[in-house]
C-alpha cells in the first residue's frame, strides 16, 4: 500500500508547485488558499506513508493484535493539519476583506489551477479505490482530503472567474473565506471518524451483514446457535468474539472441529476478519449467564 502513499506525495508536490506559482503570479487570496491546502496534503501524505509501513507489521510481543490501528493516527494528523490550513486561509481572507487587492493575470492562474485539480482528482480516485479494496483508513482519509482539495479548487476557480468578470477584489477574499470554512468542516469529520476507530467502533453494516449471513446459514434451532457476538474494527482488520452453542453430548473434538470450520467460513466471507470462538453446551443454563455482559 505504500505505493499509493508515494502517489499521494507525488501529486501533492506537483500541485503545490503549480498552485503556489499561480497564487504568486496573480496575487489571488483564493488561489493562495488553494495552495495552502495542497501543502497540508504533502504533510499528510508523508505521515500516511510512515503509518502504512507501521500498520502492516505483524503482531509481536508488545502489540499482540497487530499494528493496524496506527492508520487512525494518520487520519487524526490529517484532520489536525486541515484545521491548521483552514485557519491560515481564514486569516488571509479576513485581511483581504479589510484591505482588498485586485488579482492580476487571472486567466493564466486559472489554467494552472485547473491542471493541478486534474492531477489531484486522478490521485484521489486511485487512492479511494485502493483504500476501499484494502479497507485502509489512511488511504481513504488521504483520498477524501484530495477530493476536498478538488472541490475547494472548483469553488475557488468559480470565485476567481467571477472576480475576473466583475473586477471586484472582495469576491476573491469571500471565496477564500468560504473555502477555509469548508476545509475546517472536512477536518472535523476526519478527526471524528478516526476517534471512532480508536475507540473500537463497530464496523460498517455490510461487514456485520456478511457475518450474520454465515451464522444464519449454520444455525440449527435447539441444536446449534450463537450469541455474545462482538466485532470491532481496527484499520483494515476486524476482530470478532462469539460464543458457539453446540449439543451437550458432543466431544471436545467435535466442538473444536465445528468451531474451526465456522471460523474458516467467516474468514472466507471477510478475509480481514480475525475470529475468537468460545464453545458452550446449548442445554446448560450457565451458557446464557454472560449475555448481560455484552
């Protein structure tokens, strides 16, 4: 997955160069705000590269469930960096509202900014597809950040185009202010999602549905059942605990073989799932005493 992080870094470097030059040539606060967000993209991409290398490390003595949660730290860093960029943009926009400056050579700046947006849009599409396929919080966060950059760029382009048509410098500052507020909202959502992951949030409904489908196919009323199921998500992995209720007369080997077959079915339905199963006799009342603890 680090290949995709390098793609993000390359896209960030290219867009920073293009947008910064466009902002310098035109003197536009809107284009400057666009360039500032791309700088944040670069920092976030570097963090994502490091985190992705950490997250794929196998479990060890100090991290017995692996390192997949490291991806959420990347997403949190991205959220914080987005807030920083948004604050800088808002301050610059406020100053330009008080002291308006009419941008110059807007046609050239717009062409350069469109080129940068195309690069970002392509990178965001590739990263999002890879993130969904690998269930990587870091790649998805990076893709969303790039997509937000594209949306921001589109809004800036419209605003700067309006400045070119009307000759009003205040419009340029208002566009930058709107872009800053939009970026800040994106940062808030990213941090909120990442904190949910660090707090062992349940996975998406589709992941739970896959598990329920496997368990439903194996249930035999009065003979085999399941309860106390819990699933938590950590990066691109999900960890599941459940109790397997089997016939009282089964031997330990019969119960063990059944549990192993069940786990194999669950993992086939979701390769990122790690399952821990506890066997219990279905006819023993004590098998149901732990239900209130779940």
